[in-house]
C-alpha cells in the first residue's frame, strides 16, 4: 500500500503542515488505520476510499479519529489530483462533517469548508495565565479564539499547555492583525502529540470569519506563525461556507508493509 507525505499550505518542503495520505481500495479496520497514524506520528493521517462519484475521507491523529482536518484534506486532494485523477479539476468528499469539495485554482487548492457560529465571551484571568498574555477579546466557536493586541505578542507566546486545556474549546487559537498579512495566528493543540499545529485549516474557518467581519473584507490573507509557518487565503462565500486556498508540495512516497 502506498503512502504519500505532503506539506500543506506551503510550496516549500519542511514548511507548512505535513500530512500522510493513504488512498485505499477498501477500508482497513479502524484499529489498523489508528496504528498507521500512530506509527506516522504526524498531526494527521488521511485515509480515502472512492465510493461512487465521491471519495470518503477519514482523518486520524496518532491518538484518535478527528471530525475534520483542513490541511490533511488539502494534502489528500493534492495526491488525488496529481497521481490518481490528473485530468480532473476538483474532488468531492463525504465525511463525518458532511460533504466537502476541493478544486484546483491555478497552483492553489481551494477547500470549501463550513464556518461556525462565533460568540464573544468574557476575557478571564484564566485565559491570561494560560496564554501568558492578556487577550483583548475572546471569541468562542468550535475553538477558543483569543484576539491579542499585536502580531509580536502572538509570535512570542509561550503558553502553559496544562492551563490551556482547562479553557473551553477544541483548539486554542491566538490571533492578531498582521503587518504583511491581514492576520497572524497560532493554534495550540496540547491534547495531541503535536502541541502546536503548524498550520490549521479548520481553525481558520473561525479566525478568517472573525477578521473578515472586523476588517470589512471577504478575502483574508492569513499567516500561521508556527515554527514551520504557512500561508492561507480565505474567502467568505456566504451561506455558512468559506473557501480556504493554499499550496502543497510532495515530500515522500513510500510503500507500507502491513501484517497479514
């Protein structure tokens, strides 16, 4: 069985967010897919199987199955549109988060994802202790999105991961207006084996939605200020949908030897 490793939301190897992609003829046992993801020890491993006109996609961290993963979906689409369906312009997925689609736009891949209801909640001392700096605002959606005064604060954060996990939300994002980009963000995932997500697509379904409202823009140029770094262009489409656009680059193709 072939496995592809792709760096997503970048055009340079060793940047962006790496994901493993396995394109299957049929589903493996859940325990086998979880074991492969644990062996890879990357933030996500995506498994896809063609079912009719669509592909069904599932995402696994080294520890558990996830409901949605943007960068691994981009990576899977890069693989499918490069190696399996090179004449196609788009790929459609079924997933536990509903129907998803990814299309090729020049040298970019565009993910059509859902947005989430966002509500402002009070900034607390617990947030300040967890992040190591006091946010100006706190916006709760699927994740906790804390808004800071400037880009430099976001880049210099050294959060207390144990305290972050006591705050509401699935992922704990820090964001501010950027100098070269509309916004700069970081995403912390201490419950996983990768405590800071290099580039988080699903987080930007909320981050870009917030900044689009604040800045009065439909299109947001975003930078994820992790150690690897990554770029996204996000466009609010209306109707609860958002387009996330980014590049991808192949790092490796390998053959997996599975026990019989």
